[in-house]
C-alpha cells in the first residue's frame, strides 16, 4: 500500500533510506552508492524538515506494517522533482520501484504538473538505464555533485548529476 508518510514514520524512513544507499546493507541491492559515497544518505532532522515543507511529499510503500519503499516528491513550478526513490535492498527487482514511479506520476497529475524531473549521479549507468526504460530521457543538463558532511565522495571518478525528465 502506498500512502503519504508522516512525522511518525521518520525513524523507519531514516533506517530504510540509509540502508538502501550506503554501507554494507546497501550492497545487497543493485542501487547502492556505497562504492561512490560514504556517510549517511539522510538523517532524521533532514527528513523532518522535508516532511514539514508543504511543497514536499514523501510517499511510503508499506507491507505488513513495514515501510519497504519510499520516494520524495517536491512540487516545483511546472514540474514534480522526484528524489530518494528507495526500495529495501532485499526486495529490489520485485516491482516496488515501478509502483512508486507510477504513484509519483499520479501525484504530479493531481497537482496539474506536466513533467517529472530528477537528478541521478552520472556514473550510475544501470540506474539511468532503468529510468530510461520507464520513460525518462536525459535532458542534457548537468550539475556538479555537492560535497557536504553527508555526501562524502570516495569515487576516483569526478561525480556529477545528470537531469532526467518524463513528460506526463
């Protein structure tokens, strides 16, 4: 079941998102960033600020009272920004991500927005290919990857974001 996340979901979301993106547990799935970045992907403070912003929605995918998937949706001017699409590493390749993308499209349509945009780290070719199979196209726009206390690059290759977009 896909529903809107609340402040009560923050501890579970924090564990899920960090386990899917960074560290040893993330290596069980194919979407890990552990070979590129170290540190945490997010924290409870950032998730609280995100949920409290009325332009943001975090959708959660729940099964047997467990949050096993999530996605951040941010209402921009004429677009919906999609970020932090997360599926529990043990459950990746089971269709949950595809269902989350479909729900993001429904959310964008409900807001009257004409497209969904996202940024993906350029070296994550397998992930970019997955999004392209789901209708996203490379816009050609690039942006330097931000360095911060949370995002600590360990990759030899310089990282940048590429922008993907899907018209709906």
